[in-house]
């Protein structure tokens, strides 16, 4: 129960990694608010977990204000924020439109910044009132460093999330608020399952993954719980890459059929 009685917001929490994080946080004793634009799925999962749900398009500042206000009204505080909501648009670098670029950056980077700012303002007030400092966990990616041309806006957005993590960690350190990030590699979400069903795509993914398998959302959730807890009390400004040793690799490995 490392997060007992802590109040946490998790965005993009209706499915995938976000849902796994919400589940782990509830298991660790947190009061969790799931936020997403998938209202039906989000509300159902929140009910199953004994948590609450709030609609939030993180690229919309009014939605963000409403999410933070609703959380504070219901639980009295915001102690943990997980910026997990993100999208990716696949396309040729020369063909990506301005609208597509803006949409990806708006959700992945702008949304993470605005929510970090909004929650941090509450956390600072809470610290001044005597409450224990909060923690922020951003969802970055191995693609904050490794570039894939077919998802250029996503790659650029995650590079921004990596720097947001560092900038916010420095800005909020005087208040005791910690900011870290997780950089997943290939994780077994619904999106990846479709890719892994294709033999050539599966081979390509595993050839750059020395551990020989994809990761599970629950493994990302464990890292998020650690970073949000007092166990990581002196960790801030870091990106933890959970990628099966992909980041250090400068060649390909043999793949078992």
C-alpha cells in the first residue's frame, strides 16, 4: 500500500498502459481519477476499480481545469499526476499535414505541459498548507531518443516530453515535488497486438529487443507506482527506459520463431 490515501490522476486511463497504472495505483491504496475521452470504457473501468472517471481531452485547457477542479472537489487534493494520454499518426514525413502535427503535439506534449502546470499549482499550495509534496510521472518513450520517420510528430512530441520532465523537475524541486518519466519500448497493448500478428512486423520488433519479448502494461504500472511513491523520494528529472535493453543496442539480435 505504498500509495495509501494519495490522490492520483491518470490520463489515457480507459485502456492499455494507463488502465494498468490506474489498477496498480488502486491496489496500492490510492484514490484514483481516471481521465480519458473514451467515456464509456473509462466509466466502466472506473466503476470496476472503485475509482472515479472524468472526461478530459488533454489538448483542451478547459477540460484540464475541469479535471483538476473535480479531483480537488471530490478528494481535497492532487498528490500524483500520470501524463499518459497520447496518440500517434503514421505517415510519410513529406506528407504529414499541419493539422496532423498539431493534433499529436497538442495531446502528447501540450497536454502534458498544461496538466503538469495545473496539478503543480495545486501541489505547491498543498505543500504550503503542510501536505506532503506530490509527484508527477510522464509517459515518454524510447522514441524520445530513437527516431522513426513514419511517426515523426510522435517522435518529436516524446522528445519534448523528455525535456518537459527535466525542466519541470528543476522548476518544482524547491517545493519538494518530483517529476520523472517512463520510456517504454514495445508494450503489449491493443495497438501492438495487431502488429505482432504480422510475422514480418513481429520479427522486426523482436530483432531490436535483446530480451526477446515485448513488455506488459503491468510492468510499466509497477514503475509508475515506484516513481509516485516515497520509495523514489530522491529521484527526480529522470527517464526510466523499460524497453528490454533496446536503447543500448546498435545491431539486431536473432529472433526465435
